[in-house]
C-alpha cells in the first residue's frame, strides 16, 4: 500500500494529511488511481511517437474534466522520484475528440519532458489542472488566417486546425512551420492528412538546420512571408514558438494583428548570479535556518539542501511555490525587480535571496 508522501517537513503539511477529506482522497486512490473527490486525473491510454524527440499522450480523464478550447494549455502533474512536479503543455487534440491529447517535445535538461518521453507508459495516471489561455480563435473566425510556428509551438495550432476542419471552415488558412530538420517535424503525418482533406489549408515546412529535398530551408524573412502570403496584410496571425522566432516575426508583422503565445522554459530564466556571500534564511514553520548563496532561485537552493517546498512549473506561471516572505529582500530573476524588506508573497522559483530572509515555510 502506498505511503503518504511526507517529503517536505512542514508541520502544517503533516496536519493536512490527517484531515478527513485527505484520508478519503487517499482511500479513493487506493481503489482506483483515477478516483478523486475533485481532482482531474487521467489514465494514459496510448503513446504515439510524433518526431525524433516528441510523443503524443492520449488521456482518458475522470468525471471532473471540464474540457478546453482549441489552443489552450493546462498544467500536467507527474510524480518523479517521490516528488510531484508540474509543467504546462498545450492540448494537441480538438476539444470534440473523445480523449484529449498533449504532445510533448523533449527539452535539454527538461525534467518532466524527458520523463514523459522516456518513462511514462500506458496505464500510468497523471493529474491535470484547468485548461486556460487566450491563444484561441475569435468567435467570428476570419475568412483568412496565417499561422506561424516553431518547434513544439505547433501543438496548439494543430488543435486549432483540427477544430476548423470539424467546423467545415470555408475560409483560407496558411501555416508556416519551422523545424530544425525533417525528422524534427512534430505531427508531420497528421498535418499531411489535414492538408490533403482540407482544400482551404496550405502548409509550408521550413528546415532551419539541415536542408532536405522537398522542403524549404532558412529562417523567417520578409521575402519568405511575401512569397508565401501575398495578401499578408489581410490576415490576422497566430504565432507560437521560441523567443527568437517570435521576436523576428513580430518585427516583420508590425502591420498585422498578432496573437501570440510564448512559454519560458525553466532553463531560460537566468539563474547563474554571482554570490555576494551566504544569506541566512529562516524557515519559520519548520523551525530551520539555512545558508543560501544567492546564486540560484531560493527554490533550487533549498532543494540543494534537501528541503522540498511545494513546486510546480518552476517558471513563474502556476504559483504553486508561492509563499509569504516575512522579512528581507529578494530579487525577481525574471524582471530583475527588487522587493522591499516587508511582508509579501513571493514565488520561490523566481526569487533569489539578497539578504537575511524569514519565510513562512
């Protein structure tokens, strides 16, 4: 029988486990891993390889699943080495499909993306949060659309195009999709099928690193846009992909309406700050005092010392790691803002210690 996950030695956390609701959750999970009073859980029904380093996960959700709008993303929580870890992924299926899917590309050093691609198996259960996001179609869908994607930024666009297909869209849509090399193209067979069945859809694949016969190569330019989309000024643009592509596209599309979505990976947030000496950090609830260097996030430095506060996305989106700072100053590593010395809520994954701190942990 599974034991309670006493990972972080917080008296308040211990007390929570002995509340009737949590005992009932525990018993329900023992009966069936997808049973829950209120949490959305999903069983992995199928895993499909979509490129050299990405997989689609087909999920059967429990009764608490409320669905989603094409283009949205959701938090996915898995257990790795006894720790619950959360990341955000876009839905790649259409909302009307029986089983929702996420398509996950392996990221260098990506804890969860590597786990999903290498260790997740059919029959496993994951936890889902509520779908959200504004990277969605307008209620009145324009007659002309342009989609630009790079890498795993293609997944919400795949969901949108599948939804347009199901709604018998009568307009014109074009997709410009950038991948490093041919084998890196995510959902390639699905896009081929979509293009063959949808006369309103035209797709151009562009390879940025390794050219291949039958594919365009290079990076986004004004000439490429004008050649592929002569009526560019008439189209709203849905843009999703890495920061360099987004920056380049937005510079070239200043006259267009651009709807964009960008997720920063944890390793895209600067964490290698120069230490100015050890900082004393007092954890009030757990009655511990530790010394942090201030070189990385408070979350990372606490974990380095065997202390594991609740955490999720590790990139400032989910707020799972938020806690009250009672005193002391921290720097937000994402925007470089410096807090005052008083009480406030901070995100441990984005904050580094500047001086002695007292945290409600």
